[in-house]
C-alpha cells in the first residue's frame, strides 16, 4: 500500500474516531470519514489483546491485502479496528467481513470504475 494511502498520524486517527461513522461486525469495526482528497486512506488498529506481535502483524497484512484487492471509492478515510475473534479467522472470512463493512458504508466502487482504475500489468518475456 502506497504511503499516501495510509493514515499515519495520531491526529488523523483521533479525528476519524471523533467525527467518523462507525459500523461493526463479528471481526472488525470500521470508522469512515470523508477526507476531500482524490484518493482514500486507510489505517489499521490491532490491540495487544489480539495476540503477540506476530499475530497482530499478520492481521494487519491481511487487512491491507483485502483493501488492496477491493475497489474503494476515492475521498474517504477509513480505520479498521480488529476485534478479539479476528485471530481465529482465515483470510476468506476476514475478506468477507471487511468487504461487508465497506459495502455497508457504501465505499465499494462501481465495477466499471474499478476496471478503469485498476493498474495495467505489463508482461515481460
């Protein structure tokens, strides 16, 4: 995930926490807030209650991959907050949970927009 697509500062996280819309399911809570930019940014919070550093980093890697694979509308900040059961979820369950939350917040981009926004792959050979 590119640096400009990440939420990095405490100020950004606290603003989303204060002003953002919150929606939850069994594995995740997502808080979203419009950012007025032409791209969306994401942050991931995984508490020490979830597990040790290895487990927390695995959860964050999986969440970043789900966001990378999901076409998202530009102009939003989203913070994914992991719940305790997340360390028992496999990738498919995590992907379904995150996509469900993104759909419920209306952040999933239309299929036509997703195809045109997808990066072109170049084959070498």
